[in-house]
C-alpha cells in the first residue's frame, strides 16, 4: 500500500466545500422560530458536514493507497507519484 499525501490546495478545497455546506445550513436554519429545536438541527447538520469531510478524506486515501490503481501497478515504494484528480 502507498501513503497518500494530499496537497494543501486540495485540503483547502475540501475544507472550503465542507464549510460552504455548513454555512448554507446555518443560514437556512437561522431564526426559524423553532426555539431549542433550531439549535439541535444546526448541531446535527454540523456533525453531518464534519462526517462528510472525513469521509471524503478517507475515500481518497483508501482509493489511492492501493497497490494497483487504474490498471497500473507500481514496483518501487521509494518513488513519489503525483496523481491529480478532480474532486
């Protein structure tokens, strides 16, 4: 298995996406008049966006750490391969 290093730019894009989702739900459920339920809903959406972000990172690592990737197998673990994929 290979170790997967995610670039800072890619991390920023994933985190920005997660933050965008959270901000959308935060605005959607802001001042709805639901009282305490509003806080519960916001908390659940925050947890969901955090789980989604973590799942994105896990999926990237699990997919790209395989010994065979897209029909190619790599013989040397000492070499560094840069694979760019749109997310």
